[in-house]
């Protein structure tokens, strides 16, 4: 295969290419420079180059790297134009690409202009609704017996999710008969058969220790003797697993080896599948899932909502329409398909139709079949192999720039002992050694090889899992901990240099607990859910409040900021909402209310913001869709802080595409003892049955993928790779499908450490004896940020209702404050017109008009002037100043100057029994307004350098005859 070098100016750029990019060979580097060269040398516009990759995170990284590569190029018209238009770069996931094309060319695609979803936000909700409806309306006795439904008794939500997971699986499930059809089939067969009852004595597992027939087999035997059953009797027969499942050669007693039991097999073999399927809860679930899938597709189509995989199918179908195909095809002159080994047949059909059947100037299929490990996401390695035949130019990236030269040499030697170890059951996939770069090898303080094995040999007895947790904690975990502590003790390496690749989250949890008990810090990737964090709840409640700003939603959001007692303070809530509603950007508004107080919370907040901004940027979704998208996320995991000096623990699947200085490939020794209910073969799902030839073929493909997982795990390291081995000294045969990747690979190590069970001493918990310091340890007083609202001590009292008055509550305060701010800022505003344009429906117009006119034209006693006569006004003045061990922050409703004097003014919409001076003073004391006035006067004094003339408190409902309280600064 020809070598591809993107930096070689003689490398041809046009044409159709298949690029095989082995681990560490600079795939992303090649793609970003390929985009730059197509722009610079072939005069392609940036938006004429389509790049499709696997995940959203990869699209963000690739866009950033393309931008940086373009910046590094010598300035030219084409490069500068591309940089200006970088936000128009056509870099998508496959679902994002199809969604964008179907949305932009909906008419040509034969779609309406209704809702079209790229995400799971809409269709999952509809599927759940259909499952609930199905249980209410579609459980007829002809389809499902009472005993079949009884086997499904469990938590309703858990049952819904289990059915939902089956509905969402790509591919078809087996078709099972309805209960009535199974009944008819059984009776038709039973009448032709004879039941040799006496032969049951020759089989095990059907009697208890006393020799009696086990229950419910005694009842089944009585029913099996009948040549025909009623519907009720058939339901009794299938209410539990059938006795016929035990009538197989494996259960024949040795002493009965010479007995002719063929008549019993003749009876049991044709009836067994009927009874097993009818009594199986799994088969019942599959039948329900098939029915829900059919009805849900009709409902989704009616609402023009597409599931993610339906988007791909719709894209494929729409490409059969010439107008749509030409619209999409005409947009691009080049296409680069990244991670092509993870493509499925539908995706390949889309790319082939668009870019090969009607060729474009440049097409690159970039991937590595050796790293195809996502079959559970429908990735199909056979698609890659078939695409290989459709592309004229094949090349590979053959130089590993990731790893040290000696490590690459050892990996080449390890893999090349059997160059066909990655081959598929029916297709070759040879391993080709890669070259190394000229980077120097990293020195180590020991004499171990770059690939080092650590081996434990023991007898496997009855352990359910292999290795057992006990073996892990007495052999493999101690060795890993010892190596990490040894390499970090002299600062040769840091904890962050190490990664341990595990099989699953359960092994990750055990390892994390062990290492941290020995004072080794760890971080586990994607084990903690982001959905259950307070930050997720906070962001969700904020979006709900913005979408529907009712009292309930606003208080739900504010409950994340204030305690229950503070939320009962109407003035505090009003002031907070007023602050939030000031003209500013959304992020500034949010920041004014909430600032993360620790690094983990900040990381959660940043991750959620990045997720929502990315979704909004790609889909241009309005706020309701953004909230719906957030609420339907199910696999959000907390992103650990990247600067943490700790050992990384992650699964092998998650490690793909990443690199670490030192890697322990621990998960490669684990057997797959947890049997799946279904195995996938081509496009279909089959019940696991080791006797079935098709099932065996599917398991062979799973074994081949385990070896590709081994390749991925072994190619993550830059400097050293540790490979564990666990050997059963009795060499017992391994059950079908359970072998670990390393048992399948079966290496012969030359440089290894043989382990013996031992435990590391735990870190001493006894506190050491410390010598008291000569000088006292300095102490630091915490500093807080306060506002008047947080310092005031008020207890709201229920106001007296006055039906003819303005309504009470926070909403009235907000409206009046906003109107007054507009009027003092723009004195020429026509008040009646303003009210007609801004007042909510049913809000009292005349009462509002009168109140505002009184506020503007009532003399501000004890002075003769009115607010309408004031020329210099400054509404909503923000302040911040230190006081003792805290900061004071707030907003002053109005600062104004008149005849050389400066005044403060605060409007109040409180409803009081009367507005005489004594009542006003009582209200001031009750609500701590004197404290507020003192804070405001202090703030303005610090700013002016001298005290203001005084502070007005205007109780608007008391105007024009009363309601004005003036506090001179000297008082």
C-alpha cells in the first residue's frame, strides 16, 4: 500500500482516496493540513469542503485545529478568506450533516417544514408515551396471556426503559407468535406425538433430593400427557420454564447411557421451542417492543419527527430524489470522512450516492479497521472492507509520531508474531508494522522493556468472574500501585502520566477505591452522572424560568441561590429579579445571580454551557427546544478537571483516540462472563444460543472485535505499556464467547514480572507527632459579598386587600420600577402611549397612569421642586465597596442633582394601612430601610468625596398627599 505524506508537495490531492491511519500516525494532522492545501493550492472555498467525523467533541477539536493550521500558513487571499469564514466550515457528525441537509432542502427532500429533530429530545418522549399507551390499550388476551404479563412485573419506569432500549436497537428482532397462535400450534403438534412418560426417570434436574418430581414440573407432566389442551390449561403449562428444556443429552444419567431415549427426544424436540418461547419473559418483551416500534414510527412520521437513525434512513431515501441529490451534491467539491471504520451500511450508502456515483474532485475515506470497536453503536467493519473496493487510490499513514521508537519496535514485534491476528472469520485484515519518528526515547529509572508483562498463574476453581475481585486486590492492583509509587517517588513521573484501562465501570470503581486507599489520587472518566448534580438542576430551572416566568418557576430557580427564609422576603426577590432583568447579555445576567464556588461546580457549569451553546449553534434552536434537548440527555457524564495531578482510569472503549505517557492495559485480562440476551448477526438480533450456527458466527465476530480492542489498548502509550496476563494452571476450556482479549491473543512474553498474592501496607492513619511552630500560624478572615437584601432582617406581613388599588406583589414592583426608569431616562416620553405599549393585559391602566403622574409631578417635600423639573438623573446606579471583612454591593433606584445638590431616591410600592409620617417610619424600621439608606449614602459619599444632600423614600401608593420621607445625610 502506498505511503501518504500530506506535507509532501508532490502528493496528489485530487481523486478518491482510502487512507488507512494506524494509531498515532497523525490522522487529525493530515486532515487539517489537507483542508488547508485544498484551499491554498486547489482554490477550494472552505464551505466547499465537507468533513464528517464521529462525535461533536471531535468536530469542535477539528474546527479549532483547522483554524490554527490556516493561521500558521503564509498569508494569501484564499487563506485569509477561509479564516474570515471559519464559522462556515462544514464540519459535522454524520447525524448533524444529514440533519442540516434535510432541514435546508426540506422541500426537495419531500419533507414538510415542521419539526425535524437531530437529537433524541422529541422521539424518546413519544416512544415513552407509546409504551404507556400500549400497556393501557393493546394487551389483548389473544396476544398475551396473564402469566406472560405477570413475568414482566417490575418497576414501571424500569420496564419502560427496558422496552425503550429494545425499540431503539438498530436491526430486526426475531418474530415470535402471539399467545393464541402458539396455543394452536402446540395442539396441532401434540396430537401427532406420543409421550413416553417412563423415560423421564433417566434424566437429571427434574427431581428434588427426595426423588420427587420438582414443582411445577409435576403439573406440567400431567398436562403434557393430554393430547389436547384448553386455552387455560396451555396458559398453566407455559406459566413457568418448561420441563422439556431439561430433556437433552447433556442431562442423561451416565447409568442410562444404554437406554434408548430417542422416543422422548422425538416428543420433546418439536414442542420445546413453542413452550420455551411462550414462557420466556424476554420473548414477550421483544413482541411488545416490535409492536411499539411499528406504531411509534407512524406517530413520528405524522409529527415529522425523526429519530437519529431515522434521519440517516430519511437522508438515504431522499437521495433517490434528483432535486435533493443535486442540491446537496452541488455544495461540495471535496469530502473527508473521518473515523470511517465506524461507518455502517446506511452511512456508506449516503456517501457513495453523493460522492462516488456522481464523483466529486476530492474524496478521502480516513480510518483504521484495526480500531473498529464500536459494533454496539452499529459500526460495521465489513462496510469499510466493501468501501475499499469502490475507491481507486489506497494509501496509508505509516509513521507513528506518538510513541517512543523502542516502544514501537516492541509493539511491531509483539503484533507481527501473528500478522493475521486481527483477521475476520471470513476476511483478511493483516497487521503492517509502522515506522517510528526520530523522537528520543524517554529514560526510565529501571531496566524494564517498553512493553512489560506482569503475570499471575493460579487455578480457576469456581470464581464467577475471572479475575475475581480477590485476585485483583491481592495481585494486579498491588503491582500497579507499586509501579506507580516507584516511578513517581523521585519526580521522574507524575501521577497524571499514568492511565489504567479497565473493562467496565465496576472494575474502575474497585481500582479507584484501592489506589486511593494507598494515597494514589485518581480520576475516573465518565463514571459520575452530570444529570444528578446541583448545577444541572440550576441550569434547568433557569431555562424553565426564562421560558415560563411564573412565580413557581422563578422561585424554583431562586431556591438554588437563597434559602427558604430569604425567599419569603418579597423585597429581596423583587430586587433580585430587577437586577437580573437589567439590559445585559444572558451570561452576565446569570453571573450576577450565580457564581460557582468550587472547581468541580465550575467544571460542571462550563460543561453544560458548552453543551447547550454547541447545540444552539448547530441547530439554531429556540429556547423551548434547547430546554427539551437538555431534559432528554441520558448519558451525560461529569468531565474531570484536566489539570488534576492524578492517575486516569477509563474503559478501553473511551481511550480510543487518546494518548498517555504510561499505560496499564488491565481490562484486557477480563473474561466476558456476563452473557448477553441477544447477539447481533449482520442486521438481525438473535437470542443467545451456543448451539445455533448463526449465533456462533456472531460470536466469532465478537471475538475478532476483542482483538481489535487489544490493539487499541496497546497503542495508547507514549513511553511504556504494561500488559497483565492471568493464566489458569489447569488450562480448563473456556466457554464460547467468554475468552478475554489476551486469552485470544495468547502472547509469549520474554520480559515479565511474575506475581504472588500480597497486599500493600495501608497508609498509616495514626497522626504523627508534630513539633509546635515557634511563630503562630497566620489566620485569614473570610470575606463575603453582601447586599442590603442579605443584611436586612424583615418579616413580610400580609397586606390588606384593596380591590380598587394596583395589584400587590413582585410583578407590580417590577412594572412600576421599569416604567419610572424609562420616564426619568427619557423625559419626553409620552406616558399614555408608553403604558399602552408596555402594560400587560388586564393590568389597571388608569391606576398606573395616576400613580406615575403623581411620582413625576408631586413636589418632593420638604423641597418645592418636582422630579419632572430635574434635569440630571442617573437611574439604577450600581455600587460595590469594602466594609470590614466583606463587600457591599447593590443598585440605587435613582441618583439626581438639582441646584448643585445631589440626592438619592428609592421608590417603594409597599401597600401600607396609611401613609402618615408615623406609619412610614414604622415601615422603614420593619423593613430595615434605614439600613438600606445608610448603605446607599455611604456608597455615594465614597464616590463623591462628600455626603449627598439626602435620601428620598417615595411610597408611591401614598402620593400625592403623603408618602414622601426625606432623610438628610446628617441624620
